[in-house]
């Protein structure tokens, strides 16, 4: 069964939106559905350099791009609800979560 409890407790992402965003940008940057193998390899090399630069920036202490305030607020509320799950009835727990996942 799919569950985000551990992800919320550990402050990990609950979704794979960042991966989906990267995949969309990757496909858009290629510019075609069926590119030659050589164009694809050149593009992969450029993408590798870009990701290595991003990694080095993170290793040097540069922070991630800021998230929208509303998403941070939802994350805080969801974590508070999840941390108190044993203290509230299941129906209230689920209702509280549902209010915060209806972006």
C-alpha cells in the first residue's frame, strides 16, 4: 500500500514532481521525439555537466531554489498532523490531511 508517513516524518518529498519536471524539461530541450543517437549523446553530455555543476553548488553550501510559500505551509501543516496521528481519531486524521493536499 502506498504511504507517505515516513517521508513526512523525515522531511522528504512526498511526490516525484521534481523528477517529472526534469523529464519534461529534458524532452523539451531535445526538441524532437526521434533524434539521432549522436544528438542524444551530445545532449546527455551537456546534461551531465549541468547536473555536476548543480551538485558542486550544493556541496559548496548554496541552497536549493526556494519553494512557493503555500507548499511550505502545506508541508508544515501535514507534518504537524502526521506527528499527532496517534492522538486523534482516524477520520479526523484523514480529513486534516485531505484539507492540505487539495492544492
